[in-house]
C-alpha cells in the first residue's frame, strides 16, 4: 500500500492510496479520518474527494463550494449592485485615476511619475498601511523612475517570461532596502493597468484558497518574487474563470474578488475592503 497523491484543503489532508486491489481516498484532519471512498480508478476516487470538498461547508470547499460561498454573499454574481459597490467599483476608480495620470505606455520609459503612482497606491485598501508608508520613501526618492518603469514593463509582459522576470528582479532590488519586497506591492500597479491579464496577489488569503481547491499554488508559493509563483497564480485564476464562467467574470478584478470574498467574508461582521 502506498500513497500516490496528496493534497491539502484548509486544515485537512487529502490522500490517495493504492492497495493491491483498489484505490482508497482519505480526508484526514487532526489524525482522524473524516471521509473515505474506494474505487478501481485513481482519477475517479480523487474526483470523489474533490466533490466531497464542495459539501464541506466553510472548512474546505473546492471550486463548487467556492462558487456557493461567493453566491451566498452576492446572489446576483459579478453584476449585482452589492458586488459592484463592495468589490469592483472602487478598484475601477483607482484604475481610471492611474490611467489619467500615468498610463502604462508612458510609464515604461517616462519619468516624474512617482507622486502620481504613490497616490494610486493610496487610492484603495488593497495594501496594508505599513506597505504604503514604506513606498513613500521609494516613490519620492531617486529610484522612483526605475521602479515605475519596471512595474510598467511587468504590466505589459505575460507575467512569466524573461521580460517579467527582469522586471520583478528590478522591483525586488529597489524594494528590499525599504523592507517592502512584497507580492502585494509588485502586483498592484499591473493589476490596475492591465486587469484583463494581471491579478493582484494577497498572499495569505490566496494561499488558503489554493489549498482549498487543491491547486499547486499552495505548494509553489514563496515570498520571494519568483515568476514561477505568479505563473501558478495565473493558472489558478484560469481555473476560477472556468468554474465561474456562466456568471461572466469580466477580468482579473472579478477573479481576484472571488479569492477574497470566498476566503475572508464572514457572517456577522461588516465586509471590509481589502
């Protein structure tokens, strides 16, 4: 008997075991087996474990459960007034202001955009206050132009190739002296400039979502600005897009909102912006 596949879902461990006669799927939490299924086909047994996720409520969910949780908060989906007010419109306003002051095409080779970009970072609650504070010294200093140009180059890249890697390396080098080399900081501007192709990475809630839908990002994630991590996130985003297809997500603003709403919204408290 040997384990041939493992995954995590919240605090639970999922295990696919091959015996001499069959495959056994197990959900284990705290040393106890919460669910068990058996069959002759490995993929079928693993799919049964995933299906169980969608019935597991708030503790672990899979794509079907994620969809149910999202619709619990926004029954009208991505086009409901409540969703637009709480999750989308304020990001669009920040995007519009950034495009007015610092369009991405101008930022790639331009200069003198540091103050406008700092204003864009302050326009939402997507970053923690300390992250915004640390950006002030960078964007009002001699490295401001280099940082903005690197962020713009990343925004027009595919997020994973040589151009993206070079841009991430530059941003990381410039942010390290300010103790601010964070995924939130480097993905924020590309997310606003090009939400059709770039997504904002909020680490803890995103890692948790990945583990609950058993996506490889849960294992791939690292704090270092490695394009492999971002590529894994883009892959997970496409999985969300497929699972929510009939709700017609428009862009990565909607996809990232799924991750946030599913992972952070709770009954009994006012829902915060990120």
